[in-house]
C-alpha cells in the first residue's frame, strides 16, 4: 500500500438474525454495543455489489477493534464454516482473562468444539460457535 498506513477499524460478520446474534455477543461474551444503524441506497448497493441491498448494522467494542454484525436484505446463500483448516475459513479471536471460568459460565446451548486446551505455545484456547454457526476463538495467553 502507498500513502497513509492502514489501521484496523473493524471485523465484519454477516448474520441472518441480527437480534439473536447481537444478544449472544453482548450477553454471553460481554461485549458493549457501540452503535446501531441501517444503510441502503444506490451507493451502498454498488459498493457491496448486491443489487437493491440494504443492511442493519451493530458495532461492538472488541478491545480496540470494532466487531461489526451486519444483516443484509436480500440475504445471500449460507457459507460453509464447518472446518477451520478449510482455505478461506474465518474466525473471530477474543482474549479473556480466565478462560476456564469463562468456559464454565457459557450457557449449556452454546456449541463448543472442545473444552479449553493449552497449546505448545502456552496459549489456552477454546473454539465455540455463535448462534449463526460462526467460529469464535476464546483465548488466554
């Protein structure tokens, strides 16, 4: 890139049910809601390359980077997010102070890939899925 250096502004996650997914990130993971808004119009549709698009957004505080949840109208096809080792797979990583206690406080209906595990690097990790099936890594360094 040339010119100004880039800085992280947000990580975007497209969802089909904004209210349910927002409740998960706010109530289960404890993130604060920074802003909510809607966008539509020709400039937006052209920018996202979705004819007649409109979208509802929620921005959450993610420790210095915003987490953007966005629900589009019209909705697109569902993406396959089953395996982390699939090229193009994505996940959101969130640091926590005490992963064991965070894991123990998760509601019983939250799907996890495993219990917390400490890797060879000394980082304790646990992957779970949000209500949309998106992968979220909780980690304690």
